[in-house]
């Protein structure tokens, strides 16, 4: 299991990039010991990161994504903004305790 501080640091490297399952997997499982996990993901046999996008329809409710990593007890939240039909990560990762 990846430590929560490592997960937050790795998710923060995605700021300014498009939210994709491929990008999340590559950012989180970047160490040599995780190469087997990435091979399984790229082969299409497993998905290790799940996310749910919540789209805010006005300025009071901004868009965000909740990220769940099986085996990790925490859920992480990143702020999103839509640009040219793509969901771009624009805020640092935080642990979401309210779920």
C-alpha cells in the first residue's frame, strides 16, 4: 500500500493535466515495485484506481473528482475545471474525510 503522503505528492504532479485513468495509474504507480500493476492495467485486466467526477453547475459548487484506491482507507479529492471539453486538474489533492 502506498502511504497517504506519497499519494498526495503523486496526485499533485497531475495539476494542469487532463484527468484520465491512464494518467492516474501512471502517477500513482511510478515506482519500480509497481511495474507489475501498470502492466496489468495497460493489458486491460485490472483497474486499481477508481474515480467519480462531480460536476458543479454554478460558482457555488465547483467541479471535483473523488479518487479511491482499493486497499487504501482514504479517499482523495482534486478540483477540476473544464477546458475545451477536457477535465483539467487545477487544485492540490486533499484527503476527503466526509465520505
